[in-house]
């Protein structure tokens, strides 16, 4: 029986209103560095992909966690622009960029997210978020009116482990009071969401919006979907399995 459903956040429940590389490049021009959007986007993907996990662990004061989160992101932004040029005032640029992505107005909830989450909640499932994000996620979910659906929000920066590490999933499962056999996880990353959830034994659901299949593709305890609207259907399949 599926008793809990967990969701990745960015890329699954919501997206940035414009491509990340475009935002980085547009704001950079305002702070004196003109770099092509495609070059910025490619450099960001490289910096982000090679970075250590955004995870710091237990026992830290909230102000220390906030400092470490900002420092982690400052390093990623610095690495992104290192091959592209220098800012007259990098710190001013970074402060503006960090605040920009903390603003819910610059994110857009998937149109299927709220009705899908409400249906799962009405069906009695516990709902949670498992995300490689920092404290800004709380404000974003609030601003997109999604917080009300969740019983728990587990972020890597506070938990001390980042996906694909199983410890982050274990933390979320413990908070919900469920076992791996009683839970499903929905995300948009094969490497960070789908594979680790499947390996742990959760029902693993990959959302691929480029795949316009008419129905979910289900194999074993895994499913591939093209829309969040299919999540309740997948949950029901495993309820009856």
C-alpha cells in the first residue's frame, strides 16, 4: 500500500519563468558583464554538475546554515562566470541574483501540481518534498501556494545529504513514518530522483514532459509519465498491486 508520496521541487513541481542561463546573463549585463546566454547556460551546467552536494548537516545554527548556503551558491556563480569575464562588482551581482531566485514571482508552478496534490491528499496520502535546495525553497513554495499540501519538506542543505545519497531519502521517510515499500517518489532527474528511489525500493516515478505518451509506462515498481496529472493514476496502480 502506498501511504506517502514525495516530490522533487524545481523542475518537477515548478520551473523558473525563464531559462536559468537567460536570467544569469540578463542580470549580468545590468552589473557590467555582457556574456552570451548560451555560453552562460553551458558554463552554469558545468559548474553545477561538478559541484559538491548542497548539504551541511545537523547541529548548525540557522544563521550558520544560511551563511553556508549563500557561500555554496557564490562559488557556483563565480565558477560559472570565471571563463566569461569579470564583473566590476561581483558581490553586488551575486546578491541581486541570489535574491532574484528567492522571489516566488520568478518561478511558475506546474498547472497540474495543485489539483494533483489535492487529489492525493484527499486519498489520504502523506505528502512531502525531497529537494537539493536551500532555505529559499520555503518562500518559493509559500508564494506558489503549494506549502499547504505538504506534511514535510526535506532539503539537502539542512539534512546534511544531497540526492542521490540514500540518507536524504531515509530522512524524509523517517519524518513521514513510512517504509520504502509504502512510498513513492516523483522527480524529473534520472540520476537524482528516479534511479536512487528505485534502488532504495520506493515506487520511482520519472516525469519527462518531452515524452508525450498517452499513458504512464509502468515496469516493476517504476513508472514514466509526461504529466503530473498522471501521478494519482500511478499511485492507484500500486495501491492495487
